[in-house]
C-alpha cells in the first residue's frame, strides 16, 4: 500500500470518529499511529471525557471484532484468556476462548484488576499470542488493546507495574473540551446518540496492509541519531530514575514513521519526532524520589525539557530524511 492511500484511509477513519467525538483530532491521530504500528494505547484521564466512547468509535469504524472488558478486583486471568472446560457428553475437555481472542479490546479501568490479572495481558500485548495450560494460541490480526484508567481515584486500584506500562505504545490524555467544543457536544447529543449510527469505513485487511507498509517510510541517519540522543538524555537526566529502554527507542522511531505517513509523507522529519515524543516517552520513564510528587505531569515536563535541550537536525529537503 502506498503512503497516499495510507493518508486517505487515516483521514477516513478520523472523519468517521469525528462524527461522534468533537475536536481532539491530535488525540485521534496518535491513536491511529499506535494502531498502525501494532502498538497499544493507555487512555488516562478523569471520568466523562470520552475515553470509552473513543475506543468504541474506533472499533465501529473498522469492520472487525470488538470486545469490552470491565476490569474489577475479582477478575481472574482465565476470565481474559479463556480456559478448558470438561464436556461430559464428549468425555473430553474443550477450550473456551476468552474476550482477548478478538481484534480490538477495550480494557476499561484496567488498574482496578489485581496484578495477577493484569499480567495476563503481558504476553498477548507483546507477542500477540496466549499460552494457556502449556498450549500457545495465536491471536487474530489486527490485535489492538485500548486500556483506560482514572489517574485521580486510587482507592481500590492497583498501579500498573513498569513491565505493563512499557507494553503500551503510547499514553494519552483526552483533556477537557474548550467552550465552542462544549457547546457543540450539547447540540450533537441533545436529541440522539450518534455512536449508535456509526458505520465501518475500512476493512480489517486495510489495517493489516497499512501496518505492513510502515517500513516504506524513510528515516535518515541524522534522525536516528536524534532519536538516540533523546533516549540517552532520559538515561542520564538528574530528575529520572529510569530512562527509556531499547524497546522505547524503537517505539519512538516507529511512531514517527506512522505519524509522517498519516500526514501523507514517506519520510520522517524532526517535527514528526517531536509530535509523538511525549505520548511515547513520558510513561516509560520514572521520576526520582524528590520529583515523585509531580506525578504524570512531572514526567511530561521532563520530556518537554529534554526536547528543548537536545538539538534537532536541520530541516532538509525531501529525500534527506
């Protein structure tokens, strides 16, 4: 698939989602970047801003299977992966697939499940397979997890461990709408629910083709060095106890490629790298003790400081990037 068609399909999905979600085009773009890179998204924001609605809009826009899982403290790993059940009539066991055997998974309030249950997502998010009772089963393509959590309410929750956080390609916050967007929301939802009428606009095979075409986007040696400069700065920053891993640097390059593609370019520029740095990097670093009180906003601020500190390559002509 050529890059021009990638942009057309991305615009089509974005426009379809915008029939329900007002504004937030940049958030939608980053979600599409993650999907096109075979990554996963963590939506972290206060209740009522449209996290679940955004996930449902994406799933309805693509003609593929969708499952929603409401995470609770009593949820077990087998409730996600499935388990073998004895069939008395056949005198044998058969495997009943769990909700993870789908294309798009909405893990609602993921931090309300215990670490034991959260760990059931590790293998499927990284390797797109599930191992139960010694047998490995491949998941369908595409496979995409959108998880949500409320960063303010901590009672009865279990913070995601670093290994789980690193499995998420990006972390996003939707944020409050501005005044004009708020009025538009009231008008749009005054007498109907547009989500119910949303139709699919692309096929699952289109998404697979897009994912396979991301390698066509060129990344220059200068930009690769720029990405590594940013990554190395996180490892020696005095405010950070944990810097980006090699998986994080690969995610940064992949995200920059996909961001360039949805903008209609087959080459990456420094602007693309800067646009996706915070969503890709901020949740993969850990603040030192004296800075922990600043929480999520603290890691974002550190990444923004690193972007200002590290010099980007000079913008060049197409083909140099």
